[in-house]
């Protein structure tokens, strides 16, 4: 299982086998059940999570109790309430499993120690942060400038395997669509298939 994390790191930076072993030693393994919350709003956020298997959603509940889905993370992706993790403050967002989920987690203290003992990992986390920032900017622009159909088609093109794993209610909330609109778009895309 550690090999999954090693392969993931090697896709971004080049480390020797000894360095990979050392990097992996800072992580711990955990398993969560479907619907279980990994992070609840107001929790202190001690960990960042690398998804080995499963699917999670990061969401925010507004003052009226409406849920706003910020992101999803599946295999080979990272997730946490990053603002709370990096500032070591309480979560404003919740992280919930949409499937049984297996993770490697890295605590804030272990993260700091890892960067001190293996400075090459700074470049790894910087590249991951930049990639996440770019994705978030694209999502914001899509919500501001694209039609419902364009947002759906972009999601379908970008995440073809993820779309099959998400309940329509959750996907429609993420895309900012009504459930009815999403069902119509599903039907239209199915009709286009040969």
C-alpha cells in the first residue's frame, strides 16, 4: 500500500528509494466508512489526507443551513480544510466520505518535520498547491461565465469516471444546477451516444 504513495510522489518529484521510504514514514493509515465525517465544522484540523481509495466531499454550510459543495477528492488526490490545517485553527468546512474511503494522513507536526528533514518535499507540496489553486480558479470562472450545460459538459470531460460515482443530488449541488436540469443534461448526453 505504501507503494501507492511512493508512486504518487514520484510522479511529481524525483526521490531516491531511501528518501521515499523516509517520506512515507511520516504518514499514517486510516479507513473511514461511507457517510462518515473525517472533519466536522469547528473541529481542529490536524491532518491532510491522501486518498488511497474511495471518494470524499468538502462542503460548507451557510448560516441558513444550506450546504455548498466545494470539492471532491478521489484516488490519488489530496483533501482537507486547508485554511484550518495551515493556520491550525477550527474547521469552517466538513469533509465527508461518499464511499468507504482509505487514506494516508499527514499531521501538521509530521508535515513540518517532513519538510525539515526532507526539503525536496517542499517542492512536491508547492506543486500540489499550485495545481489545486489552478483548478479552483477554473471552477470559479466556470460558475461565473458558463451555462449549466457548459458546466456539466466541462465536468464530464474533466472527470469522466467521477461523474458515475456521484449521486445526482450531490453533483447538481456542486455544479449549481437543479436536480431536474441535471437529469435533462444526463438524458441529452445519453441520446448523443452512438
